[in-house]
């Protein structure tokens, strides 16, 4: 009887030690993936607002520490995406940037957020041999720690002038019954409006400095804008919670001479990560900021385009903006291409056909751009071409004058009515004159024509007009969709854009 008790006690001690060992492994691995709940890992001393999220001190030379840092780097690469956007000050480009700065594009048709969780799930499955528990037990333990899975999007823009970020985040218009579902660890989780928060840091401006290094002979300086948006989303099911932190960082490099953009691109994006500082003029302080290697920038989005008015104002030929600059930036984008990295370009051109391209220089330039991107930029894994017709939208900020209702006392007397409409037309004409001075008469006429013919039977005669918001949405969705080389060239026409 005593022997039986001793055997039972020995088995109990053995099982207890196994459970403790498993618990320690799970806790250690959980801290590696997401960080402890109250305090990050001891070697992390500074949280840095940069592309790779964290700055670490020099690690020890132990094999365990090296493996730990390697695993951390792999996880960061899975959960971080980098994009370059050209033309973000134009009507189409600013709408693309607005879409990419908000969470909806990553939650919707693109399936981007779900694909990132799928990649993380597959990674956990692959690395499951590091511990003795099942993958389900390991992931369940992680979810109980209530740590956020950080998914980061870095958007790099090249602009001739600064932009305003004021109207990019719009959570207040969300319906009360809004919800979104995600699958993770073979379970379904739901996020509602009450479980979604938006946090945006103040926009920063300053000089970005990259010091001399092994791959940079001289110190490099450029002025930039910086804005970060953070979205906190809690996904729940009956007994668990997945907390996701979606970070969107917009970095805008400012250079008035667009002919310098290709060389600037090669000086900023190198074969390895570039570590620099932003000297903010608001806080008079230096902010650490890192640039990923070019091979980790997966997508180039171009909404570059010029008008006759812009050509006259800037003295930059339309052909250079519409064709040469696109080709040069695309060439630099794939210059560091390796087999293991995916390279995609999404370019907005124009509706076209052989007749138009033979009689009009603008359409000829757009068609030549498409052909040469296909035939000359061989390292692109996928080229997505959007061919919208006349764009329904405004190149300037919308102008709104509040009209009184018919029951308003202002319109009860003829004299009041006459005075009101006189004031209305004076304000309208004043604003219209300012818009024409800003974008040109031809551009304003084109806007009015596009709005008039949209969804009318004869719209196809003018190339099928389409709202600029739809063009921007399709461009953004294609840019962040999971990597796919099944169709190396995709052409989407204006009527198809309108129906998507």
C-alpha cells in the first residue's frame, strides 16, 4: 500500500514538473510574440515610433537570445507591410491615401487583416515544435494574456507640397449595428462598434537625417511630414478575446523638384534598414525613425498625373509626370528585387483605345506607359492597371453653403428671399473663381461634365464616368490584397470599377 502511495506521489510530482515546464515555455513564448501584459521584455528600453515598432539593446551572444531575436524579426516581418504612394496630392491620390489611413479597407473586401492572422497562425503551426503542448493550447494561453497583436502599415509618399490629415479618420459615421468577424486559431471572433477605438497622434514635421554608413557615403537630409493612426479592436467570442492594434504610419517626403524623386528614393531605401532621426520643429526634439529595406516594400501605387494648367504653373512637362516619372520610379522600385520578395505596382492611367491614342497626345502617353511597364519592368510580379473614365469629384475642398428651409422666416418675405439668394450667388461665384485660379478652367469644366454624364446612357461615349472614390477604393484594395502571381497583368476598365 505504501509502495502504491509512493508511486502515485512520484507520478504527481512528475506531472506537476511537466506542467510547470510547459507553463514557463508558453509564458516565455507569449512574451516574445506580444510582450508581457504589464511590462515589455527587459532588454527593450525604448518604444520607438518607427517602421519596425521596437528598438532593442545589443543582445547577448547566447544561442537562446539569438534565436529569440530571429523569431521576433520574423514575426515583425509577417505583421508589417510597406507601401510607396505617388501622387497623393492629386484628386485620386489623396483619396487613395485617405482609404489606406482608415481601418475599413483592411477589414473589408481586401481580407488584409484576416490574411495577416492566417500568416501568423501558419507561423505558429510551423514553430510549434519549440514546445510540447498542442498549438491550440499554446494559442489559448496567448489569448488569455490579453496582449494586443500589433499589425502595422507603413505608407511612404513623395510629394511636391504638404498635405492636410484633418479629414482622414471618420469613425463617428459608423452605424451602431456595425460588426466585423475574424477567424483565428480555428475559432470565430466578433468586433462591434463599442469594441473599436481610434487614436491618432499629432502630425509632426521636421528634417529627416540619415547618417553616413556602409551603404551611404554622405549624410542625407530631407524635410518630411509624419502622421500615425492607431485603431484598437477587441474581437470576442463566448470565452476568449483577441485584441488587435492596427497601426498606420504615413511618411511624406517633401521635394518640390519631382525630377529628384528617383534619386531620393535610392538614397532613402537601401538593401538594409536605414536608421535616422526626425528633428521635429514642433517639439524641438529628435525622434528615432527607421526606413525598411527596399526589398520589404511590397507595393508601389501611382496616381501620378498632370493637367495643362499644372504644366503651365509648374513648368514641368505633362509627359514627364505622366510617363517618365512613372517609369523611373518603377525601375528604382524593383532595383533590389530578390526571388523571395513580392513586387506589385498599381497604376491609375485613363480609359483608352487605338483611335484615341493616335489622335491625342495625352491618351498616347498613357497607353505607351502601360505597354512599357509590361515590356520593360520585368521584375514586377504583378501589374494592376486602372483605366477610369472622366472622374466624378472635386480637385479642391467641397464648398457648402447652408440653405434655409422653405419654412424659414428668411424666405417669408420677397425682399428677404431676394437678399438671401443674392448673397448666395456672390459667395458661390467667389469660391468658384478661387477654384478656377487653383486648378484651371479646363479642369473645373471637366468636373462638371463628368458629374453630368455619370450613370447616363451616353456616358460610354465619353469613356464611362466613374466617382473618384470608387477608383481610389479599387486601387487601395488591389494594393493590399494578398500576394498573387496567377495574373501578372490585370487591367480594370472604368465600367468594371463602377460595378465593384
